[in-house]
């Protein structure tokens, strides 16, 4: 089975641009998470989907960050407009809904906003 | 305050020494997960441990809910163990997953 895949692995954007990050969860997993990781803040939850329904939208990240899950095997995270402070690694993770809800992470997308 | 606290923040060992990493929490928990991360790398799951003790090779995870702590023990450390170890608490409100800041481990040859 393939693990969590994320594309692109690296993204460089100009301030004000719109960028879209993509994630494919582990096949059969119903829970999908988007995180942002920086050295200062560590890992912060951006969005959480259960069976394609948005359960958590990350509070402070609402205004310029929008995650969508159009089908059970694909999710996107849109940042619009980007700002230099958005430079970070964006990680996607998935888990099963019942039983052991162990999270499996993708390789991440390193975003640099100039 | 911070709901999940990891200690120590950093640790330097000589190869062969043992390490005990701690994760203390102040909120109710469904489970605790431990991850390993290389610099520039993604997170690799080490343990998903709601309670009790689990073993995997040289690694042991122990979660004691009543004492609000979880630990990761590394025995006979190797240079390849160097990296960051993160604990993540799955809240009883299962929508919330809270990560600690991590322990940065450096094992010297």
C-alpha cells in the first residue's frame, strides 16, 4: 500500500500569489489532517477532515487558508494570498477512523514565500 | 499554558548510552503517539500507545494516564538515532491532536 503522498515537494511563491498543495491519504483512511511546521511554533493543526467533512478549520488560519476534500482519496490546501510568514513545511497525515487512530504522515511540502 | 510538554528540549549522548524522553500532559487523552523526524524529513510513527508499555527493538514507550505522562526509552543509542522525537496527544475530543515541541537528540560516535 502506498503511504501518504504530497505534491509538490517544494514550492516557491511571490508574496500575494495563490498556491495549492495536494495530498493523497493512505487508501482506506477516513481521517485527513493538514499541519504546518515551523521551528518556532512547531506543528500546528490547520484542518481536519473526517469522511470528507471538515471537522476542524484551524481557527486562526481560516482567513487565507482553505482546505478541501473533494473525494476520499484527494485533498488540497489553498493559501490565498500568500505572505512571507507562510514560509514553512506543510504536512498532510491520515488515519483510520475507528480503533487505533495512528497518524501516518506524508513527506511534506516546503513552501518559501518571497 | 502548554497542554503537552516534552523534556528535555535537547539531549546529547555518547553512542551506547540510554535515553529517557518525557511527555507530560495536562488534558484528557485518548492516546499518545510518538514520532521520529530527521532534519528536513517527515514524521515517522514509532508508537501509538493509549496506555501501558510497548516495545519495538531498542525503543520502549510507556503511557501512564493517571500520572499524565508518557515516556520513550531508547537503549544502546546509535548515531542514526539522532533527530527530533515528538509526542502527540490525541484528545478525548478526537478532533484535537496536540503536539509537543520535541526533543532534539544528538548521538555522538
